[in-house]
C-alpha cells in the first residue's frame, strides 16, 4: 500500500474496539476518521450518521475518499430487545455502506474490512473452529452476521473486502458484564469474594493489542475476497485467569459458584483455528500471552 493511502474510516469508532483501533492506526501514521450514530457528536474527524441513512453515507464517502474502511458498527448485544434491529443495522446497514463505497467512482479504496463474529459458527462437533466449517448460528445476532457475510460476498468482484470472525478478546473499557473485566475488577479492588459460573471451561481471552495488530496487518495486506478468523487458538480456563490475577496482585479472592451463572450443556473447550490468519499475516516476534491481557487491567 503506497504512502499516500493514509485515510482510515472506522464505523463504530466510539465503541470498545473502535477506540483501540483508532489509536493503533494513528500510531502507524494514518489519519483516522470515524462514523458514529450520535447526532450530538462534535468531535473532529467524526461523522454522525445512521447506517440506514444511505444518502448521508454516500456523502461521507464522497467527501472523505477513505483508503481503508473498517466496519465495526453493529447491534452486538445478543439480548437486544428489538429483533428487527439486528437485520436492519447489521445486514441492510452494511449493504448501504458497501453501496456507498462501490458507487463512489473516484474512490481509492485499498481495503474494506467487515467485522463479522465467531458466533456464526454456532454449535459444531469440534472445539477448534475453522473457516472451512459450515456456519450454524443459533441466535439472531449470529444469524444477522452470517446474512451480512452473504450480502458482502456479492461485492467481492467490486471491492477489496476481507470479512473477519473475531473470537473472545478483552481490554479495559469492555463492559463489566464480561468475565475478564469482572474478575480483574474484583482483584484490583481487593474484594473478598467473587461470584462466577463454571470456572473449568476453556476459552480464548486474547488481548486487544493482538486484535488491533491483526486488523492492521490485514488492512495493509494484498488479500481480498477472504473470510478469516481473528483468533490465537490459545485457550485458558477461568481457573487459570484467577490464579494469574492473584499472582499479579498478590491478593486472593474467594470464588463462589453461582448456579444462575452456570450454563446448561456448556461446551468444555472452544477456540478458533488461526492457521489461515497466520498464512495471511506475519506478527513477527510479537507475543500475546494471557498475562499481557491481564496486565492491561491490573
């Protein structure tokens, strides 16, 4: 990618991932712009626009002429009360964005990255999930993301698109309802007790630094028309998280197992297969370990 290709547009830039991604691209010398669904926004380089406002989206793309577009904006809370929003925002909103980019005749778009989700895999027979598996989503969020992927494939011949399927990752700023922020908060505040569910299940708990580096490397790569996991394949139990948090803080917390937090038929181990990701990008000697993730909090 040439040195003139330095404008990055991030939808959902004010979200958890967007803020970190903005900082990462800024440190790499890019000029970062964003789209937020907030009419009260007055920040420099940030556009207020609903993804369903087709004309306004087109105006932003035509005005900005972004070289890289990273689409993060979505309805992502599985318990969101209005089912229709999953499809209007996640599917139609994405199509509106792709149409705006496609119809911009003077665009110099080098890469469009669309954030899907590992939830599109749903229930599978294997614990390590790869892009070759047939998706089987089991909630409206996952179904809407799979529908978004199918819509995006119709633009593969026109735009340099990469669709990502991120697995678990975390960092300060993530909602306290997520398990790593909840655990680290207890240790940081030196709480005596902590209520959790099953602590012997294994999941990926990747750091935000790993995720932003993957997005950056994919954005500047020559790949297009691809679907790829954002994952490390490294799994840890919550028991490991608790022990390491205790070691870092020199504090012990009594864990109380709350039956309401224990999910029925919970999968013992679940991770992504990073083989395709690591063929597409080279992370060099950078290591992203569980302690790196926890150190961000503690």
